[in-house]
């Protein structure tokens, strides 16, 4: 196995600084966000490639249809494949979302997953004529990789839905599993039923949009030229009658070897109202699209999909947003919107995805949100929302992703969330002010991939029912007031576990963790662990990204662990009783973060620390002259016989 890329790691502190707990938390958050963004981009490029490959097939089918006056269904998806290890590696549904497509991982398509099987090969399944376009959350299952994606893979961008019912207009890659996600891709180019070019109103509207762009460093709109067919312009999708139905522009481009970030600066021109058949706009990760909510959509009564993510839109979400009654997806996460959520949002009953995270929204969640019973994804994370989480989830029978983290919600976890047990794959309530016990019903969420309850004030014991969470991959209960006993779990392979900073006295690292065959992030800081680290023998894993055993009573040496964990990115073991010779350590080449402060470490500081980005070996028993280093004095203080820059000069 090749070593994974560590380019996703982004330290929050400056290179050479020592880490605090807050630094680590911020760094992990940044790393996770970047991971999700990259996964979405890679998946997007994969699906665009698939779409391009089958354009000729669609043109051929169109020719047959036009010649014969009939349509033919290419194939059917009757295969009953084996279920995947996790049904929510990338949360999905019938309509793609920009969260479906992020990171430098791959796509895990299994037999029957959107492919039609014949004796010789598999091929994409095409929609039957007049089949209504399905809607839902996100696309494609994702191979397990570093850290939660929540969609923590949420994670993870999207494909352009066209809304057409014609066979020629949509490539429909569908899972044959019951209740499994479906991805609808628009044609990336129109079907050439004639030599006609796009409608002049569409061309005029798009050229006016281009005039509103003040900076295009990568020449993203270079193909947008007057007098050429706008259906062939970059990011434009047309129907068979040459009308523009979707605009898709992304700031993350795969050039074949690496991901390239680019931008567009400017505003969204109201002239897009001229595009009478436009039903989707996707402006993703462009970072510098500014202005207010795109009011041109109110002139287009059939508008369905708004994805304007990670830009600089500001102001308030319009109070009349409820007039967009055909809207199936509203995602403006990662902007600068402020104010409260308008009550008229309750009128958007066709919504399958509502993503308003990472803005500056305040106030309570409107009670009318309970009318949005078609939601498969609800994300309000990273705002300043307050009050209690409404107890109205009993009608959300299709909800698969619920993200309410990083707000100011108070009160208990609402009991109506128990109604989501059959389908919910991702529950994120971390970084709030929630109190009370962890509800027992959460142990009945057998489809749960990710559970984040961290950084609250939850108390009591972890329910014994958690033993039933055999498929969970990401569990974060850190920074609460939870007490012993911790239940025995039967997880077959957990990727990310954080139980840090509660009131546990685990004694040892749980056996179900030690035996896990896949684990990337293990954080058990301040968990009352009393072991000799030399005696800990975790099973052979793909690799560890992060291990945090800080503030325990661990003795011995980490040498064996460091020598066998060749892909380690971060190792944190401060505040223990580790005793070993630092100069004898062979650091993994991937190691970027090392905190061994407040232990009993001896020896010299080796030159090999040069490859580490953040180091803290303060308050140990190290001696000798420091090698040339970029680290500040705070990384080395408390070692009485260390000398040399940035500490005191060595005595001659």
C-alpha cells in the first residue's frame, strides 16, 4: 500500500509553534473541511468524465430515436448486490448535492451500483422515457479514507440535474439496493438534434453574467464568446431544444494529477432571469462571488436547485424565499448571510436538501421547518443559532443527514430524533450547549455511520445500547461530563474515535479498539488509561493518522508504536510518564505533529525533527545541543541541560 498523501494537513499554528488543545481542535477541523472539499472535487471530476464518455452514446441513441420515432430503454437494474460495509460512506439520494463530491479518495462502486450487467460488461443505466426525476441527498458511496467525512465524506461536487424527462437528457447512474442513493447527471453537452445554436436570450443572459465577473484568473469563462453556441460553453448544460437548464462553475479543478484551486470574482447578474428554462445554478468554491441572494430566481417559477457554496454572498435570506415552491435543493453554505431564518421557508415543501451552514445566522429554528418532510439532508451547522433544538423530527422519514453542530443550542437532545432510526446515517450535534443524558434510543440507529456529540455538557453514562452500533465508523463524545462505565462495543472497524476529556477511567485502551482493523484517528486524552505503551499491540491497521493519548498515566516507550505506524501524521502523548531515548526514535516520514511534553524523555534532540511541522518536547529530561531548528523556545523549555538556539547558548 502506498503512503497516503499528507497534503490535506493544514496546521492552524504557525510552523514551529507548540500546540495547545485549541490549536489541535482547530487544526483537525480545518483538515476535515479540506478533506471533504477535495473528496467532492475528485468525485465530481470522475462523474464528469463518465458523462463525457457517454455523450457519444447519448447522441447515437438520439439519432435512433429521431429516426424511428420511438425510445428504447438501454437496460434495467435488477441486480441484487451485496450490501456495502457502510451505506453512508458518501451520503446520497436521488438528486446530487455539492456535498457528494469531495476529496482525494476514490469512488467505491460495486457490482449493481448504477451499472447494468450483461454477460460481457457493465454499462450505465439510462432513465426510462417519462420517468420523473428522483430527488434526494447525495451521490456515490466513497471508499473509507482519512477521517469523517461526515460526508465527515459528507460528506462531500454535485452533478447538474436538468429536470428533463427525455431519455437523451440525463445519464442516470442508479443503485439497485433498496433505499440506496441515486445519482442523476445532466448531459454536459446538449444532444445535437439539429445544427441550431442556443437560444439568443440565453446567450445574452450568460454574456451579461460574464460582464459581472471582475476577475477570472484561470479563464474559466474563456469559451463564453458572443456568436458561439452557448450550449458548448464551459459549465453550461442545455436541453435537446437548445435551452440552457443549468450553470455549473467550480473553483476546484482536477488537472489530471493535482487539485487546482481557482476563483471567480464578481456578482451574479440579474440578467440570468432571461434564461427561462434555467432550473439549477451551481457556483461552488469560487470564494469571491459577492452580492446578495440571487433574486433573479424569483422570475423563474420552475427553479429547482440553488447551490452557491463557499463564496461571499451576504445580507439576509429573503423573507419571500417561500415563493420558490418548486425548489428541491437550497444550499448557500459557506457564505456571509446573517439575520434569522425566514418563516416562509416552511413553504418549500419540495426541498430534499437544505444547507445553510457556515454563515452568521441567528435566532431559533422556525417551527415551520417541520413541514419540510421530504428532506434527506438538513445542515445548519456553524452558525449562531440558539434556543432548543425543536422536537419536530417525527415526520422526517427520509432524513439521512442532520447537521446542527457549532451553534448555541441548549436543552436536551429531542426525543423525536428517535423516529430517524431507520435511515439516519449522520448525526452531528457537537459544539453546542446541550445538557442531560445521551438518549438510549441512539443505540438503535443501526444505519449510523457518524455520531458527533462532542463539546456539550452531556452527563451520565453512555447507554448500553451503544453496543448495537456495530457499523459506526466515526464516534465523537469528547469534551462532555460523561462517566463510567463505558459500554463494551462490537464495532468491526471504527475509523475515528474520540472519547477525550470526559470523566472516564478506562484503565486500558478498549479491546474493541485494539482489535479494529481500520482506524485512522484515535483520541483518548484524559481517559484514565494506565498501561505500559510497549505492551499495547493494536491489530495491523491500514495506518493511523492521529493518535492522542495525552493526560493519562501511560508508562513505557512509544518506539514500537512509532516504528510500526509508518503513515502517522500526528502523535500526542503529553502529560504521561513515558521514558525513552528520543535520539533513538525513527520518525515516520509522514509525521507532522509531535507532542511529548511533560514526560520523562531523555537523550538528545535528533536532527530528524526537521521534517516535523509542530513540535513540543518541553518539560522532559533532554540534554545536549539543539540542532538547527525552526521551532521556538517554548518547544524545548523545561529541559535543564538543553542548550543552543533558541535556548541559551551552550557553555564552552
